[in-house]
C-alpha cells in the first residue's frame, strides 16, 4: 500500500513554496528600489495577467472536449461585454449545460 505522504512529494511541495516566496520577495525588493517604475518594467508587469490567464486556459483548450471548446468560445465572445466573475460564471454554466444535456 502506498503511503499518503511520501518524503519526495513533501520535498517538492516545500521547494515550490520556498521558490514562490523567494520570487515574490525578490520582486518586491526590486520594485522597491525604483523611485519610478521604468516603462519596460511597467510593460512587463502589465503583461503578467494575460500570461497567467493563458497558462490556465491553454491546457483546457488543448486537452478538453468539444464542450470546453464551445464554453471557451462563448466566454471569449461574452468577455467583450462583461468581465470578472460574470464571465467565469457564464463560461462554467455553458460547459455544465453542454455536459449535462448534450453529451
């Protein structure tokens, strides 16, 4: 029987936590040194939300089924009018309706 907590998994989790903490602290310390944020740094920071969203959506778009593709397409179209939690709720609802009633 496999144990619930394997030592190598705990090391990976701890390492990920330490890496996340260090990158957040390093980013804060780097930005703190600037009196004003340079335009290139500001452009990079403005690109972060789109990059994070892409890393969350891309795997679902590639490996998901037809219901995921339709939900993403509907969310893309609806996203031109609404934002935030409303967009997430509509995309989720479309995927659930397709999964429940069509597939």
